[in-house]
C-alpha cells in the first residue's frame, strides 16, 4: 500500500529523535511508502540525516517553562521553513502551532500518545484543585484545536474513542512491536532465575514495590533492570532497600541491548501504579515482552487482564503489594515449562494481532483519507 509522494514533517518538542513510535515506526513506514520525511526535534544533538529521514534540531530545551513556551516557537519557525505538505504533531504543547499552521492552509495531524487531561489529574505534585483546573483548561483547548485539524491519531482505542467525539477523522495506531525486532531472542539461552524490567524507572511505575519484592523472592532470583531514573532521589530510595542486592542495574540500553536482556530473562514486569492515566494505557513494554517470547507480570488493570488472560501469556498482580509481585516471580521461576508456554502464547498473539505491520497499514490508509479530504 502506498500514497502519492508527500513531504511530511513530524514535529516534537519533548521526545528524543530516535523515539520508537515516532522515528522507527511512523517515520520509517511513511518513508517506505515513498514520502519525503522530515523530523523536527529539540534535543540539542544537532541536525543529521539518518535512515533517509532528515532530522532538524532546534536546540535543547532548558527546563519545563522553556519546553512549554519557547521551544514550540522554534519548532514552528523550522516547520514554516520546511514548507511541508503535512505536519504531524506529537506533543500537547504543539497544539497552538498546529492551529497556526492550519490558518496558513496546511494539513495538520495530531498524534495523541496519551490522554493528557487524565495525565494531568495524575500529577500529584500539583494541588488537587489546580490539577482539575489545568486538566479542564487543557481539555477545552484540546477540543478547540483538534476539531480544526485534518485528523487525529490515537495511541490506544480508548484515546481514539475520546477523540472521535471531537474529530471524526480519528484512528488508533497502536504502538505495537515490530515483529522482526526480537525474533533472535528465541535462539538465546534463557536464565532460569532472571526476570526483567525495561522502561522509565519511577515511583509511579512501581520500582519501589518491585525492588521490595526482590527481597521476598527465592534466593537465586535476580532482576535485570534497564532504563533511566526519572526522579532525583528514586535511585537512593531503591538502592537502600535489601532487594537492591538482587538487581542487575544495566542503565539505558539501545534496542540491541534490550533484545539481549529480554532474551535471557524468563519473564518481564510492567507493574505501574493504578493511576487514572495508566488504567486504560497500552504499554509498549508489555507487548515487547510478548514479542520476545517471555510471559508478562503486569498490574491487574481490566484491559491488561483481558489481554493476558485471553492469550494465556502472563500473570496479573497487585502492583502495590511486593508479596504478590514476588509470588508471581517465584511461580514462573519454579515452573519454567509453564513460563515457556506462556511466552510462546504471547509471541503468537503478537504475530497474529499485536504487531506494527497491522498498525502500519492503518497509518498509511489514514494518510490516504487525509489527502483525499
């Protein structure tokens, strides 16, 4: 499937240039379909051409205020300079420049990675009344801007359904794995006493409970932890727990490194706290664990439970209960045949349903509809 060649500019003020969803999936798929792809970023790493994609850097943001109000203006200036046919926005702070681009007669698509009003409600460092005010204010502007855009892409079906009420030209393009990425993990020798966590390391993502759970697991069990610490003091907090002695902290890894970690682990964990903005999320890491052929230990949210139970590929736990997490880890460690069967079921589910090839077709078809309109 292909579309008539267009110059498409993806714009982000917050994501890294090699963001998996933006660069490796959406940009690469649209490039393969015969389009010219530009990517405007704000990471301070300079401009370059990578894999046929032109990357333009407007400079690294200096703090939250600068990212919210000054960087978007720089992104807008570069967007105007590029004079693309379609602009694909990836951050909520870019909505105002999307409105400006529409007034200039450009086609604009907003890619909603998260339900931002709900995300704001989950920011506990804000006063509860202020959270509600900011959430509602953003929701009003989101409605105003997105109702004027040429289309909206949502990262989950839940977000899609919300935006359908705002803009009928809305589709979900889920952040499912590229099936070929972790295919070689089948040939790796798995350790029968290692599990893994891959992703941002933060308190709301369950790292404190996970490390506490390691102190309750069988003595030989170890945790391979991959990712960056999101909060200043969280490394000190978890590092002081007894369970930290059973953690192999591997830092940030490239995709090859992630594949090696997944390949030698017998299970993967995604134990986010039950915050309002997480309950309907569809975490890419859960699907990547499945793609790598390892069972998932996940927070007992209704959507996640449905996926894991329907496909018999994991165990749901209470993410706030270290003993419950430890029990799931111990079970899979002590039942390697069952763990292998769950892993095979997960890999099959990704191959048949939860993969980027299916989402890529939806993305290309969506662009065709936008161009037709």
